[in-house]
């Protein structure tokens, strides 16, 4: 073959290759068996099968992390190295969480176990070097090198718990026949609880409940009751660091006729408790409140405080800059406040039927305004004010569990008949019927991609077009030069494995 002929052949091959420079699909949609989208700018690869049941995707807020599972039965969160960070079976039935050096699992928060991870570094305290097991409310156990925090208990037979649920130490034998409660050096023995009580140690006292009882902690406090809860008196002495002459705290009551509480710069008095009364405070801030048939009619004024309550018709209050209004409670609620540098304005109708919150940087009226909206159970939507948007229909759970990632991954997608995600203006993805129909748009690439399950796909990229039936079993392609060709057996490639975080969930 001479040189001119070689050039001619190469020219024909180049022309044929240019004619075949067709647009390609990025999504592999074989719904309901498998739907896979590859890694593209701003979105991690994701796969699903059997509609919303099986899934794997990137983990929000964890670069390189993944979330996968079989909804609603199993969902697990893995870190960049593949380590399990959390797992849930039929959430909230069974939950497992791995921390830096320990792990915890529970069954409906009633059966719980806590221990250190194998290979974890040496604990830095005796409390960290512990093992806990609990079958609430019957079995309690914490084992470790520190005897002050170690305990076992089989309720109601015999046992002890320490430093748990606000309890310093609680022991029992055949509860309620014998109970011993220790707090701040005082030990109260009940035989049986709560009727006969004797207190010894740092405090002294006794009680035959509900007839009469008294406890005296010298220099600290005194408590007395008779015919509980009708007659009582409680005294708490000023703290040792308080200035000389500081009055003590005292409460006395003969319910329901009269109740009075006083303290440094404070007095509160009720008649026909709790319906009528007043409160006055002079420190640390001035405030006066008048109560008429509490809790319905209340008027209050003070430093940065205004309360006008005529419930259930109208209520308006301002406390330290936080403003709240109720109209025909519980129908309409309006509130605005500042939280961690974010100004929030929230409107609600019947608590959750309509729920709308606007957010912007506090003190910056021109800053972007974010929106979060729930129209229960039809719709949830979110807009961060900087081009990032999401919405989902139906959405019966998001308004009740706004920050619960387990609910968001295990349950919420089962109701998502339609979802829309905008990474930036002109960069969106919309799916209907759990990815049976998807539409992906990227204006920066002049690209559109539509899938109707495995039946039909239409892809635009600039002037190029691709129309495929049966995922590429047969179709038409037009290249950028405008040349059309018929093809068959050109199926979408398999996407890359998940390696980046998924689009962030709706922020609350």
C-alpha cells in the first residue's frame, strides 16, 4: 500500500470515528431491578434495587463514607475505611453505634450494652474502662476497676445502681419492702417505700407518708410536710459564697388555698392554687407577673420580657429577644428567635400540618435566606438560600424526626413517590416512583438525561442526542455534527463504586 492510499484509509477511519463520537448515558436504569448513577460533580454514585428497598450511596458529612441497606430492615453507616459506624435493624428496634474507642447496642432502648472496642487504646479513666449491660427495668450492671461506679441489680429482688438517672446511689431488697437512697452524704431508708422513711448522715429526718415528714440538713436546708401534698414548708439557706444578709429561699403552702415562695429579690404568691396569683422579681432582672385563672390569662412585664396571654384565643410573649405568638391555640403559632448566630422565623398550623421556617444570619438582613417547609404528609422542601434545594413527596416523617439519620435512610424513602435535588441552579435531578422515572439536568455541560425505567432513555449533550429503547437494545444516536445512526446492543456502562459523600440531607 503506497503512502497516498494509507492517508486515505486513515482519513476514512477518522471520519468513521468522528461519526461514532456519540453522547453516552451516565445512569444505568434497569428499574425495578437496579438503578445506578455514576460519580458526577456534586453528587456521589448511588445504586438501588427493588424500588426503594435495596440501596447504597455516599454518606452525607463523611467524605468517603457510605450508607447502605435493605429498607426498612437493615441500614448501616460505614466510614472511609469501611468500618461500621452505626447499624439499625427495623429502626428503632435494634441499634448499634461504634464510637472512637467503644460501642453500644440496644433493643428498643430497653435492652442495652456498652463496652470497649477490641484493640482500643488504654482508657484514660476508670469510668471509660467499664462494661455496662441493662434490661430495663429489671437488670442493671456496670463493671469496672472503680468500686464507686460498679454495681449490679436485679429489680425488684436485690441490687444497687450508682450515678444513673440522676441517682447517686439506690439500693433495694424485695422492692418496695426495703429501699436505700443516698444523696450528698445523706442516706434515706424506706421500709416499705414510700411510706416509712428514716434519713441519717449529713441530713436527719423521718416520715410517715403521706401524714407527716421532716428532713433537716444543718446549715443547708429544712423540709417539712403534712398530709402531702397539701401542707408543706421548705427552707434553703443562702450559699456560703453569698453576701452577708442574703435572704434564704422559703416556700410554704396550704394547698389549694395558699402558696408562697420567696428568695433573694423574688416573691411568688398564689391563691386558690394554681389559678390566681402574682410573681415579682427584682434580680437579676426586673419582672412582674399577674395570673388570672392560670394558665389561661397571664400578664407579665419586665426587662426584655412581655407576656400577654388570653388563651386559647391569643397569646404573645417576648423573652430575651425571642418572640412567640399563638392565635386560637393550638391552630396558629408564630415564633422568631436567634440561635447560635442564626435568626429563625417559624410559622405553624396545628403544630405539624403546616410547618415553615426561615433562617438567615443574625444581624445581616441582606444575607441569603434559607427555607424549610413541611405540608404534612404531602411535602417536605428545603432551600439553603444559596442555590441548594430539595423536596420530597410524600413526606410523613421528616417533620417529626428532623435530624434523625436512621429514619431518613430507613423509612423516609419508602414514602418518597417523588424527589427533587438541586445542587446548584441548572444542576438538578428529579426522580419519580423510586427512580422508575428520572430526569438529570446539567446546564454547565449542556446535558439532559431522561429515563423511563429500562423502557426509554433520552440523552442530550450539546447538539448530540441519544434515544434508546430497552436500555440500549436498539436506538438512535446523533452526533454533534448532526449525523444520525441506528444502533443496537449498546448498554450503559457500570458506574463507579461509591467513593464520595451523598448530597447532604435536609438541614434543620
